[in-house]
């Protein structure tokens, strides 16, 4: 199983690997030039896979030698740009608008639409309801378009890490 995270801590990754059976951890961030190279040098002793995903902005794709590329979708324009063949993950902001045509475009490009469990953890009750409503709406659109929707922890600390199987069950509970 894979999880996307927003912090870099090898000890926490080792604990999470034991607890949740994680095989791959993807560190997601806007990387500066040369930062990935430095982090890879500190990984030479690690026994599990840690990959890097660079967050890019619309119109500015720089890989910085990352394994994956992601874009954070905040508006419809971002969704249209997200179908670029180099982008692997679409981090969906719960406040962003979505339409069936944009989701179909992503499905045809084999993109993974990602929701952050960290957003749910840090939201008020009302915001949490809105996030779950948006997740349900997008997952239904994605089901029609045969796109892949996932919930990853995108944890900012060890305390926010969750079992990837339980995160995927959130979508099933919403009626997808």
C-alpha cells in the first residue's frame, strides 16, 4: 500500500511501515532546486521505498528530479491543466469546483484524484461536512468517468498518519 505524506521523518516512516504495512511512502512538497538530491542521500540506509512528488503550479512544470508530479486543484483551470501527461496526482482542494467534463478528461489521462484526510482532521464540524459532500460529489463524477479517486493521509506529522485501507473505506462509506 502507498500513502502520500507532507513531512519527512525516517523514524516515523519506519513505525508507520510496521503499524500499517506501508510499502511505499510518497513525500509531497514544492521542492527547491537540489532538495530532493539531499534527501535521497539521507535515504541510503532505509529498507522501504520513499519516493518524492513535486507539487507544481499551473503552467510551471519542474520535476526537480522527483519520482512523481502533482498539482493542487483550486479552480477549474487547474483541472484542465492537470491532464498534462507528466502529472500523476491531482490533489483536490475541497473548495474547488468540479464538473463531469474535467473529470472525464482526467480519467482518460489515467490520473489519480487525491483527497487529503489531513484536511478532514483539521476542519471544524461544518467544514468537515462540506469536505465529505465534495468528496462524495467528485467520487460519483469519477465513477461515471471511470477515474480513480483516493483518500491519502497527506499527514503533516506522525500523529496524522492512518492505515491506507481505512482511508479508502471513507469513499465506500459515502455511497460510491
